[in-house]
């Protein structure tokens, strides 16, 4: 089941809507970021695994052109009545707008949606505000300066239910039947990927957007067990 229009609880003009504007990086900052990403991600490189800390990443991303775009976008949003705060790295603006303010600024129609199913349309279950418009409008001086606006179009994935063992197997679902490290190595021509083993200090991350909450603890445990990794507690990290 996905999402359906909430006909019993339509969006109200004064209702709050949280948006995040991702600014398009200046070419110089974008090239530097790509270079750093490749350097720490190449197993054959001398900087492999030497990830940037927050201060180093901030210095890399903060560029005069990006700062100028952030200032203009913040002024535009505040002029429309929205509250604005800058993200920690300067490339994202978080805006708290009402439905009416967002519609006026972006030229879209915002609606309310709830998860389709037994509770849809009955005043129960999670409810979000989104637009079905394919795009949005921006002032002339921000054209090409905003890469994306989160919280406007994207719908969170519905949680995935645990999968039972297959009829052919008496054990749990084997993650090796899905995407494995060797598959990524072959697809991206990475060469041999050594097993890190249980004694490695390496950690792993699961990236999710829009409050997807779609990973399963059982999947992570199966991966760690199959790769010989020690069990690692899951900690939620938000920007």
C-alpha cells in the first residue's frame, strides 16, 4: 500500500509544512567534493578510508557563490513569512512555512495524504503534506541555484514487513540471494574486496531519506553474521 489523498482531513492554509532547500554547489566546490569522495572511497588509493571530519567538510563546501545563494534564498523565504535556519554545512536551508505560504512562494497546490489501506480516510494513521505538482517556481535570481526541495514531492516509503523463509529453505532468508559485495565489485570494476573480519574497527551506515524507516534489524544482523562482523548497535544520526 502507498499513499492516498486524505479527504476527511484536507490541508489547512495555516497548517505547518517543513521544507529543506538543497543549494546547488558552485562548480569549484562540487569538483573538490567529488575529488575528496573518490580519494577516500578507492581501495587502491593512499587516502582510502581517511574520511573528512565535519570541519574539513564544511571548509570544502563553504564557497562564496553558495553562501550568496543561501543568503538570497533565506531572504526570499523570510519575505514570504517562513522561518529559516541554515544547515550546519551551509548548503541546506530548513524552512518552516504554512501551507498558504508555501503555495504562494512555490506556485504549487499542497494536499494532505495518508497511507492507503484500512485506515485511509478515517482520521487514523500517519498523515503528511505534499504536492502532486511536477515542479515549482523560483525567483529569477535563484534559477539554477537550488538543486532540490525536500519535503515537497517525496513520499516516505511504507515500512517493509519481515519476509518469511522461502518454501525451499528451512532457514532465514539468505541476503546473499540479493545484492552482495562481490556484485558491487563486479558492477563497478572495484577488483577484489577483502573481508574486514570481526577485528576491524569499520562501521556501517544505512542511509534513509524522508523518514522511510524501511530497514530491518534482522537484515543487518544477517549481513553482519555472514561477513564475520561483530554485532553493532544501531544509532540514528540526523543532519
